[in-house]
C-alpha cells in the first residue's frame, strides 16, 4: 500500500513505525491507519475538484479522530444515522457541512439531524417527505435522491443507481414514488426548502464514464424540473463510490479523469447548457480512508492438507467483505526476513464457517505459528463493518503518523461483551 515501505530485516514500516512493534504494543488483530495518507488523499480530492464540496462518507470509517482530520482538511460529511451524527457532534463538526442520507431514516435519525442543524437532508421516499415536513421548523434544506438508471458495473449488493434496488426516486412516470411526485411533495411542505438533487450509482466503481453518464442524466433532470416547475435547483450531489485497488493488478480510480469528465458534463469547461453551473458535491468514503489502512494478524496455525491453510487470529468478524462481496485481498509476511520459496496458500480466519477466507496468496513455505501477516487496504468498511461474531472482541484502531502511534479506538474486551449478553 501507499504510505508503507519495506524496511531492513523484512520489517514493514507503516507511516514510519515498524509493524512488528505496533503488533507487540497493541496486540493482534489490529487495524492501523496512516493519518498523513488520509489527509493527503483528502487534499488530493480538493485539488482535483476545487469547485466541488467534498463530503467524506463516514459510513466507511467513523471515529472522532478521523472526523477531526477530515474536518481540518476542509471536507464536509455524509452521515446516515443518529449515531454518526453523534460522533460528528462530539468533535464539533460544523453542522452546516453535514448531510444526512438513508432510505429508512428513523424519527430518531431525523430528530438528531434537525437538533444539530445539519445543512442538508437527502430525501428518499414520499413517506419521508411527510415525516420530515412535520418535524422540521424553519427552512430545512433538502435534496431529492434520484435513481438515474446508471449502472456502476460493480457487485450487485453495492449497486445503487438502477431501477429495482431500494434507493432513490424513480424517473419512471408510472410508479408512485417518482421524482416528479417527490418535487411536488417537497414544494408542498412549508418547512422544507428544496435546493437540489442527489444520486449515488454504487460503490467500488472504477468506470469514470459511468459518473459522466450519471452527471449528464442529472443535468437533464434539473433542466426538466426547471421547465416544469419553474424552479432552478442549484445543488447537485453525485455521491461517492470511487474504487480502490485491494489486490495487485486491480484498477485504481482515475481521479483526474473523473474530474475532467464531470466538468465537461456539467458545463464547467465548455458551457453548452443554458443552465447555471450546479454547486457540485461528491461523497467519497472508501477512497479517502481505504488505502490508508492495513490489518495485522498473527498466525495461529498452519495446516498442510490438500491445500495449505494459514489460520489467523481474526477473520470475517473484522473483515466480512470477502464473504459479502467476493472481495479479494492480498496478505504478506511481516516482521522477519526469509529466503523460503513462496507457494500458494489460503489465509483463513478463526470463525466457524468455511467462507471465512481472507486471501488466496503466495506465502513463504516456512511460515509458522506466531508469524505476523499484514493485509493492505483495510481502512474503509472494515472497522465500520466489524461484528462480534463468535463473541470475538473487535480489534483496536491505531492511528500512526511520523512513526508515532496513537490508540484511536481501543480493543473490545471480554468485559465489554459480557455487559451486553
Ligand atoms: N454516498 C452514499 C449515498 C452512499 O450510500 C455511499 C456508500 C457513499 C456515498 C460512499 O461510497 P464509497 O465512496 O465509500 O464507496 N460495505 C460496502 C460499501 C457500502 C457502501 C454504501 N454506501 C463495501 O464494503 O464495499
């Protein structure tokens, strides 16, 4: 991963700190996060699209420290629950820079958002328009989430821009919850102020042409709404979903190409539209934190049968992504040097399912109990997707900067687990 480099003696330096020292100090498994890399990526986004409001999707990784870093880097924040708003609130994240999302926001989510005074709420059903209309005072700024009918070409479970999945208002005139009804419903609520549209075509999307297609579709909808309702909506939020490379040879996201295509599609570069330039928002989550994290495991057993299995002290409770999305990872031996030949092995977790697989990789033949393995690119949707399956405590999250480590989230203890069962 970026931000790490191989030091002497087979030692992996992570943000300047030897991984084996971090493993000894914080135990394993542990999530490590490179603060400088998170900040640099945030800056790269702002540089690539200076005209856009870049909102970090906190579902990827929501802790006080991370929200503080992205706030300091000038990002906005995409939240999707009262819980995420509570963390934002705890660090004083500027409320006007927060968005609330969700297809089933509870009254508690909506109340938390209104109480803190979040800048924008993204509406996702006619029922929600009514509920928020009744709860809001003043003029709560809202966006309407549109299903643009554009596929992100990604795993079905994280495809969100096409008809037949649960998110957004349809562009089809023949269904009840469609965009036109949503506009009319919002306009009839005196407590809501409609400022724009939102779409999110999916996650782990590497095709920048699909974003261009979505942007063009959304401009068409903005123009149609202006012509039909006589209102010019200025906010256009194109969501997140930018892919990161998990395994070797996986394509990374072409951020500059993406920025270029969006500018053209929205008229920033050659103003072909008779529509004012939208105020653009984007919502990357994974791309900001994913590559900045690694997970360190200790080998518990090496079983040599029809296949060689390297079993580690974590697994699907700290990384359910292979089981959920067929995600592929690499793993490497860290902390010692070896000349042993490398052969194909399967790194598996400690959980009671044969689907608990972390990676198929080539590892040194002399790998043994007690060795450390590092899995790169685990900064997004690992800590946030972690569970207590088999009553295993969730790993700590350790922030590292200039060789200096800080415990950001402590390991869950047996006491923590017993308190709830
Ligand atoms: N905006 C909205 C409205 C979203 O629903 C999401 C992600 C994002 C932005 C950020 O997407 P990102 O840039 O992080 O891809 N657990 C899955 C990912 C689920 C994403 C859900 N929504 C995974 O581990 O791949």
